[in-house]
């Protein structure tokens, strides 16, 4: 993920049209729930083994947004989205919820 926020590399014909730019992003350690780097995230809540809630500081206009996640485990399941947060769940190859040290999430409106 790029650390440059608000800059687009797309072929958008509108100047300052940021619909193709991440509204928020975060990289965190799920073993010791702590944010390493982020943009537009106020906090990270540990919701149990492999389950995390990211709270957004600048909320999208609606709950209609896309959250993309990746981790050092084999599966990520995005849970519910709300206008102020996104909940994700990390599962291993045996389909069991698991904590992991590397989780990245990007949110697009």
C-alpha cells in the first residue's frame, strides 16, 4: 500500500476525484493487538481470537464501502462494515480463528 494518501495514479478525468484512493488503511500486529502504521484509523479493538474491529476517524458517508485485508495466515474473512468501523476475522488453513502478527487492511468508498 502506498503511504501517499490523496494522490491518484489512475486515469481519472476529474482532478481531485479521490474515489479511487484508499479512505483508510492500517497495518497491525494481531498477536499483541497494536497498530504499526495507519491512516484514518482511530483505534483497533481485539474482539477475541482472530477477530478485530478497526474504528475509522473520518467516517464514509454511508456504510457502503469495500474493505480488503491480507495477513500472514491463509485466509481473511471480512465481517460486518458500518459507517464508523470494519470488523475482520483471520482464519488459518484448518478454518479456525487465529491471531497473527501481520495484518493489513485497506478501505475504499
